[in-house]
C-alpha cells in the first residue's frame, strides 16, 4: 500500500488519503544514493511512479466503494501526471481524488497531490495533478477470471477502511 491513512471520505464523490514519507522505506536508499567518487551526497526522493501509485490506490478505493467493492476495479489509464515537486523523508503527501464519472464500463477520477507540513504550521502546498481512468474488470473482460490475490483486498486494505470508519463498505 502506498497510502497510510484515509482522512476524508464523501461517498461517490471524493476521498482523501495521506502518505508519510519515511527514510525507513528501502526504495529511498537507492533513489538517489550517494556517489562519493563524483562528490554527490545522498538525496532520497520518493519516486514519481510511487506517488502515482498512491493516487491510483486512493482513487481506486473511491471507485470501488461506489459498489461496495463487489467489482474488481483496475487502473486502465493515467491520463495526466504532473509532479513538479519532489517528496523527501519527513514530508507528508496528501492525495485528493475526485470522482468525475462512473458507469458500467469504468470510472474517471481527477486527483491533486499536496505537500503537508507534518507539524501543521503551514497551509498545504500544491505538488501535482494526476488524472486516472479505471475499468470494471468483471464487466469488461467477461469469461476471464482473476485470482483474488491480484487485488487490494489484503489485511492492510481492510485496516485502512476500518481505521477510517469505512469497513462497512467492504462487508459481504
């Protein structure tokens, strides 16, 4: 999971999640590692594709919640990804996903990415925009079965929903 907590939910409209970037995350040790021979110090930065994945998970939860997670929602397209701001350890990313359209075939979401002051002393700083399209795999790929382990219904996913008071959305 590339989000830590759901902070706001408006059914069928908007979901907000946050991710605290930590030096404990192994991918930061190589992105970007020190190169002593070139005189370069380490500059750990959250890789852009992982920021996009965090938005995809945020928006995917919003889309899946519309039908109480009874349909398999898959990312179909990243239609826009603008991330002019880097995120470093100690910073907090806020993902704001808004549902623009949903129908039997899939959904479209717009997303904004913000940098939060972890101490809450400054206003959120705009940090990017990511727009996504999702498909309902069960409806669009009739006759194709997918193993359940390929989807986000893990214990971590259920904990996120429970922690946000949304566990009832995933009840069978």
